[in-house]
C-alpha cells in the first residue's frame, strides 16, 4: 500500500510538505507542488481522508436489483419509492440495476427461469465489484427463489421483495389476507352469490386468494359453487370472457371478485357493451389498485397491494442487518407478509339494505 512517506521520497520533499500540498495548508512553490502531485499520480496514492470518505460512502450503500422496472402490473416505482425513503432516513445510498427481463404472457412463476438466474448472477457480481454491502431483489412475480439462490452461491446479504426464499428475509404481500378482505367486503354488502375470476392455477398469489375466498364462504355458511369459478391468466381478455360466462349462467352471481385489476377492466367493459349496469346489476371488486383503477367507469373498488410498504420494510431489514455487522436481530419470521387494504370506490353495491 502506497503511503505518504512513499510520495515524499518520490518527490524528494518532506512528509510535511506533501501534507501541506494535499491540504493546501500553506504556500508551497509551484515547482514543489508540481513534483508532489506528479508523485501522487504516478504512485496512485489516495490520501487518507479520501480513502476514509470513499469507504464510508461504500459502507453505507446497497444495491437494488429489479427484474423489470417498466412492468405494468407490479408498479415498480412504488417499491423504489419505499426503498429510497428508507435509505434517506437511514443515511444510506442505493444503486439501482434494472435486469430488464420482461414478462412473458405465459410466464410460469413456479418454474426456474434460466434467464432470471443468469442475469441475477451477473448483476450480483457487478454489485460485489462495486463494493456494495447488500442487495434487495425485487421480483415481478411472487415466487420461491430457493433453487435459484442456491445455484448462484450468493456472496452478499440479500433481502427479497415480492418473492421469498428459505432462510432469506422476505417481504411479500399478504395475498391470503387480501383475498379474505375482498370476499368479506362483498358478503358485508349482502352478496352471497360471488363469482371468482382467478389467476392461473400455478400462481402462488392466486392460490392464496382462492383459499381465502373458500374459507370466508365456509365461515359464513355459504357453499362453494364450482360454477362460480373461472380460471384466467391475469389478462384483460380473461375479464371479458369471464363476465360473458358468469352472466350466461341460469343463476348468475351478483358480484365478481377479480384477482387483478386488469381482468376487472375487462369485466367492466364487457358489462358496458352488454348493457349490464355496474354496480346496480353486477358488483365488481379488483385486486392491485393500479393507478388507472380510479379512472375507470365507474371507478373500480379494489384491494391495494402494499408495494411501497414492501420496499420500505425490505430496505429497513437489510440496513438493520448491515448495521449489526451481518447479524439478524429479533425473532421476526424470515418471510413477512404485509397486509393489503380495501380501496372503496363505486363498483360494489350494498344489496343488503332495503331498496
């Protein structure tokens, strides 16, 4: 390691002179100053105060990996907003890397995507070279990352956001609780015939929301009617097809719980074209609280996913671990679901009240 003494010897001056040149403490001749700076550059000497400052900055920096910053359904900006606010409060910096993976319309979120694995490995190595202390990984789908992380042999502390892995602090939306409050909300408004427009059967959140739907029906003494179940694939067209199907039944549901807002938009538009009045003839509740949901006609009642909170809590967890020199504190479970909440707008009618 190059020292100030090496610089002094190279320039043929005293250590005090080198210090004076670096710190601009007193006047030094232009010729002597030139010799000192030449020696500093040739030896690639980093003054202690710069070294200390650089180390301090890097020791307070984390990396944020996101699979697709433009993904339309996950609202990545809310994750980033939560992480950024937490970092600002804790005096940390963040470096964002967009993996730019994109989403296939037929993405099987239970399978291991080799593109994700390769890009994740390369991105983490990049963060490690930049001397960042830890990583927050934001997925575009909730999924179990166990196998992928084991393959990569992760060199840095990591926290998962919107996905989870065994032994890794993970912050996810509480899809079971979200499914419960959506179903409860419809029942509280007098609906007992509730159609369910599900996501794909291999989807972790769809499974949780479906289990919650069944549980709430059971608690209220309502039978599960298979005719009131329609499996979609998260897309707008699924809402159109599902609404057409439900409305063709001999005894159609009075309300539909759509497992995402995009499918709910399809329901609203089909209903409009078919002269089905929302919510007078059919109530609809979505799931996500996308920005456009307040601008539909009527504005969509929906379940808000806690994207901001997931981002904030994932950053707080990682920073706490780093500040405690890699030791996780407390007894909180590693996988922490964060609660959803109902956003009440105008697509659910209370049919329990006398007309």
